[in-house]
C-alpha cells in the first residue's frame, strides 16, 4: 500500500464556524480543498496514532465521495480504527453516542445540518472530540491556524471501500469497520425511556406524525417508532434520506416543515406532530392546533423530567443559550436546581455536562438534549415529549396550559432575515452597538431599559472567556431584545432578532405572540435601521 504526500497550497477561507466548516458543494469539490481541511484536523490531534475515529454524515450530496477521501487520509495518518456508518450515514447525535460508547478519540461528521443539499447547495464537515461533543474553541483555533499554513497532506493509494454492507477489513495498520448506524443509538434510547409505556401509547388510539424531511432521521425514527414501539406503518413520513433531501429545506420549523404544520392545524390533525432536521439534532414539536416553541419545550421537559426513567432522581441543572427564552430559568428556580446562560453553540454546554453541573440543555434554534450525548438530539426530544404525554394522559395543549398557569408564559419569537448583504448586516449591528451605552434608563416600546450590552461568557468550569456573543437589550420587567448574526449559513449573512416578554396574568396567557410582542418587534427593526439599510420589510422566517 502506497502512502503519498501531496503538495498543496493553503486556502484562506477554512475558518470553522460554530458547527465546523460549511461551504457550497462546489467549494468542497475544488482540488485539495477537503483534503487540506481534513489534514489540518488530523494535525491538531497529535495523539491520533492507533486511536479510533468515527465517520459518517447525513447523506447529503457529496457525502460518499468525501468519506472515501477521508478513509484514505485516515489510513495514511495512522488512525488505528475507523467506525463508519453503513452507506456513509450517521446522525449527529448517533455519532456523539458512538464516540462515547466505543471510547473513540473523536469523529468527523459530514453535514451542513439544516441547510439545503444538492450540487448547488451546501456541504459541511466538523470534528467532535472524545467526549462526543463539538470541538472546543481552542482546538477549533488550532485547526484554523493549521489550515492557513498547510503545504502538504498524506493520502493512501487504495481502492474505494464498499460502504453498502457491514464488514470489517484491515488496511495497513488501520482496521475499518462498517457498522449499522442505527442500532447502538436505538439501544441507548431504550435504556433512557420507558419503551413499554410508549408502546402502549402508540399502539392505542393515540396518533402521531413524524416528518423526517428526507434527511438522516428517517431510518432512526422508523426503527424506534415503528419497529421497536409498534407505531402504525406510515407514522414516519419522508423517511428515506436523499442526497438533495427531496428538494426541500431540512429545517424543522413552521416555514420549511409547512406540510406537517398545515396538517397539525387542520381538522385531520393527529394528536402529536414532530420533525427533525438534516443531521438529526434539531426538533419541532406540535400538538393539535398548537406549536411548542423550543424555549417552552426545554422548560416543560425540565419540569416533567422525573416521568422519564433515566431522570427519575431529578436533574442536576439546566442550561440554555443566551438567545433562548428565560422559561427554563423559572422552572429551575422552582425546582431548586442550577441554571446557566451560555453563548450559542452546543460546545458551550459540553463542560457543564462533563462536570455534572447540568442534565438538560437547549437552544431556541430547535435544539434540545441531555447528558446522554454531547450534541442536541431531535429524536430524544420527541421521545421525551411522548413520555410526558404517556405519563400525564393530557394533550400537548393541556400540558402547555398547565405549565403557563404554574410558571407564567415567556412570549417569544425569532425573526430571521436571511442572505442579507454582509456589509449591510454588519452596519446594522455596529450602529446598534454604538447606541448601547446610552440606552439604559430610556423608555422604549412602553418599557424601561435596565441594561444593554454585548454578551460575554466566562465558562464556570475552565474559566475561558467568550466575547461578542450577541447584543442584548434588557428591560426592567424582564423583557429582552437580542440581536445576532448567525454562523450557520453559507451565503451572505443572516440577522436574527429575538423578542421576549414575560407574562403571569392568567387572563393574558393565550395571546398571539406576534401581536403581544409587536411593540418589541417594531423597536428591533427601528434600532437596527433594518428597512433602510437592507430594503427588507419582513423577515424570511418567523419562529
């Protein structure tokens, strides 16, 4: 077997974002582009020799070709074992579990998450460490630094591997195992949840619909919901992962999962609806005629956690990303457990999870999870909600109503302005940032501003500091306005404006969030001069 050292030149655009490196497929198809980044990752892991690497992705376009390249490079870079999902498939939470279960050194996940797929769309790659979570900021910086000075990479001259069947083979000093990507994850879910109780629910009169959006979660949902739990065949829709996700946008929200939303708000609605995203780490939860915001979902699951066997003794604590509503904080305080506010990015939960300070965590961007893995987990959230429904005997609407009556309601909405010119988006935030010192004490949108800042986070475990994580306007009555540029897109810039207000009056708990928050929505646009600088009058997506 010949190992070749290939001379290359560095690319200037390989800085990983919050979830690895994401670019258009055509960028990754450039000669040496993928190879450079993979070598930079390997070089940042000097103890890789003889260790295990997990490899797989969400099945999007260019997934198989990239995996074959990475296999050849892993063999040339002294990895001791590769665990590869059959057909090159692995959901992101499943990779996290497999890393932890097999004590691997890490894993490479090929996905651009909720972004569209196909020859003209997006591809991505990220490294998860030995705890199963996204690479730390320090490792990410090492990878970025290496990518800027790389001059060569190593690759084995071997034939492509058959990924369509489970097998084991030896190539030089590297053992390669193609494994079932679903089994280990499904076994873990069976240990966490009361499967007999869930089976009784799903095999009775209760009906649900899960939309996999032709992305990675389809095989996992079919195995768990239809095979192991006995839900009727057809409960899982769009279950076959396709390279272009069937031409859809695999983002589980009310805009991109519209057929499911339309069904759940129709006279033919089942009792429960759910969807997941491209790589399986996000979730959307709906009941008959009602949408559960991700912020409320985290709060409800925190309040109801003891009905799930794995959390029967209670939770250590709960964490949320800064833009996520404060609903989970109120629950945590009532339960007497710790709660934390972190920057956006699942990696910030990792230290808290590893230290045993939290059990549940979540982000408003449709991500919820627990300490069973180190990623957000769409199917876990669905099974957690089914557990609450089975335990309570109530509908989704009844559960939310009871929760708001007890804890109050955090009215919440996020407005996304996608694919803005980057210069205009930066100008909006810089203009707002310059106003922050003079905003406290002002009366705006009928509320007094208590504080305004650029969010900074000091990790309570390792003391690391993360600055410039989003602009916050905090009102004296607990309302908030948050402004961020998203780091998950590949074209232009996405400005996200988050609006939140807390209500405890029992007669005001069932208002339309868009109307209830209208003064804050208008203020957010005015403060950023959004319409004049971008020409946009309405957001691309409202959640």
